[in-house]
C-alpha cells in the first residue's frame, strides 16, 4: 500500500552537514521516482554553498519553512540526535513521512514520543540504520536463516578504538561526545549500528545489562562499556567497547558462533566476512559497497512509500536499539 499520494518522493533535508555530502543525500537523485528538492541549515552561507554544489533548487535557514514547502513530501532529518524529536513532531504534524539519522534519539523515551507523533499523524517513520540493506550483511542474514553455521549459540562484539577513532569524521564541533546532544559518546554513535544490525539478524533483544565508565577523562561521555544481552530467539551475546585504547590494540570484530561453524566480520570495514564450518576450509565473501552508502536503504524507503517494497529499518526497530543502549550503559534514561 502506498504511503504517499504522489508518484514521486520529493525530499527536503533538515541539517545538511557532513553525512549529506556523500553518504546519503546524493543518492536521493540517483533513485527512480526520487528527487532532492530542498535543503535547510541555519547557516545561510553554508546552506547556499551546499545547494549550489549539489544542484539543489531550494534552500532554507528555518526548518519550518522547509517542512511547509508544498513541493516537499518527505523529510530527512540529518541533525544531531537532540533535534530528532522536535523536528519529527513538526514534520509529522505537517503530514510528511520522516527519515531520521541514527541513533534515533538521545533516549528511548524520546524514541517513543517520535513514534507516537508519527502514529497520530498517520505518517511512516524510518531510521538510517543502513547496514540492514548492505549486500554483505543481507548475505550473512541469508546464510544464518539457511542454517549454514547450524543453530546460533552466541554472538560476541569487540570494539577498541583510540580516543579519536579513525572511523569518525573530523567535524567542526564534535557533538558525538556531548551527552546533552548525542545521548552518550562514541558508544551511542557506533555501537548503535552494531546492536541494530544484530537485531536485524536475530530479532529483538529482550534482555540487556551492562556498565559504563569514563576511564581516560578526555570528555564527559562514557569511553568504555561492557555488557551482555539476550535475543527473543534464544541467542545470547556479549560486548566490550573501549574508545580510549592504544592504536595497536584497535579492533572491530563481531563473531557469531553456531553449532556447526562461525561467521566473523567487521561492522565498519569493507563489504566482507568470513565463514568457517566444521571440517571445511574457511570461506571469504567480498561485496562491493555503494559510493553513497545509504543508497540501498533509501531505495527501500522510496519503494516503501510508493507501495513497492518494505523498509527494514523503522521507528519501531530503531527504538529497540535505543532501549538496548540504555541498558548496556547501566539503565540510563529509564
């Protein structure tokens, strides 16, 4: 069933910062029946520059003006998390579908408010957990469902990064380690992808607990988290994250152990993974990733809005990730 009246998705973006340069926004003009028609940023010089460089016909410095533009029929909120709830409420009130960056919000409670606003307005809500649509992760899910490593027993996350992770873009203002803006630190920014991806594989996490610490004292947010979690399908997991590690100790690895073998991959690496089955040689799978990394998910969202497919990432699935993050950090935000 179509979720918009029109035959084309015409995007308006609130907050055209770093993520909109390559990862997301350019893809909107490469997808059939999809166009980027307007952008907004509070800094007039910067929003004009973005619009000129990306050939976007309209620009605004106030979110309300973009939301109320009659040509815009879908809103992408690409701001830091502290503004996700208020802008979602404004877009929903205007009757326009919402695509919001991750993490979905600063707290699980804010996520629920976003869902409520969109349900009340009867508009769909999507979240940019784009790994759910990347080819190597889709393939891993397929292999798991086919029983390639037998019954899945456990999953283990290891992530150690130096105090300024190389996988984080250097920004003018690093809001990612300001809990008032981001909800937490690098853990919220990066582990959110991992916990959402694992729920894509195994279903909802129904139990989670953990501890957080600020060991290095470089900023206010946590820099170290350890925890355990259990999925609705019976799979159990553990995770440890450090963002105050030595460069030589850096690792990004998830291991899925089953009764017949193991799958091993990086969350933030290349489009590849390793499959090791009992009595067999290790297999290496390699996939090309799109230049605009969010394009496969945006394609599914456009298809969903036009009644042709379904998006794997919604407000409901993403809110569960926030619930997990809070419990892994000791129950923050309850």
